C-alpha cells in the first residue's frame, strides 16, 4: 500500500511539473479600446482618425505577482475602415491611400520581446498596412487590473515607410504630411 501511495505521489508530481509550463501561459483577448488613433498633419490643419470599434486581438502571456513575466504571442487587428475622422471626404481619401478595399485590415504581429519590466514592454513586431509588412520596435506601457492587461503607447511611422502616397485633396492643393503617429490604449482580458 505504501508503494502505491509513493508511486501515486511521484506520478502526481511529475504530472504537475509537466503541465505547469502549459498552464502558466494564459490567453487574453481584446475586450476594450480606450484609444486607437492615427494622427497627422496637412497643409490645411492637423487631423485625427479614431477607431471606436473594429479592433480585435489576442495575446498569450504569463502574469505573475501583478506583472507580465512572459509574452509568448500577441496580435492586433484593426478594420481599416473603422478609422473615422468625422469628415467623409477625408475618410474616403485616407481609405484610398491605405488601399482599404483591397486590404481591409491593418495588423500587428509580435515577433520578439526584448524587455519586460514591472510597467513596460519593449518588443518588435510586424505592422502590416495595405499589404506592406514592416518591422517596428514598440515601447509600450502596461498596467494590470484584475484579469485584464491594459497596453498603451505611441508609435511614429510614415506613409513612405509602407510604400504609400500621402493623400491629397482639392486637386492636390491640400496635402497630407508624410509623418503619422499611432496612439493606442487597449485592454486585453483573460479568456474564460
């Protein structure tokens, strides 16, 4: 009987050890978007396009003691036409510039985590706009509230970086600047 109990204990320990790496990773999905914005300039005025919906994503990460200890994967998908400026003519020009009909999603796929601290992550990933995927490095802040992780940050990019022409209006008299700023504040919640 003692041999059976000892064997059961050993098997239970081995079972637990083998499963612990699998169980430690948890899946989170986008549950809330506080901010998803593209900002730029033009010869007429500065502008913003904001997405209030059309955002999805998933992350597989390990959270311990109120901190991220590991990120195995993370992706974010934004419907191109979810970005709105409040001016339909500007939206139309922007959608043409990013080829939204041909490429209905803007995507980000994490490729490498360089550093994780108690409040920030430095990571590399592929940002794909209009079928043009480019490597970018992000410095992202995060906070953990219960079963949620809130990621926030800003990233400067250019139209040129993605082989795109900045949009123009009124027969080319109004020109959009090449520089863009992406701003985000996105909540990933533990998937049940």
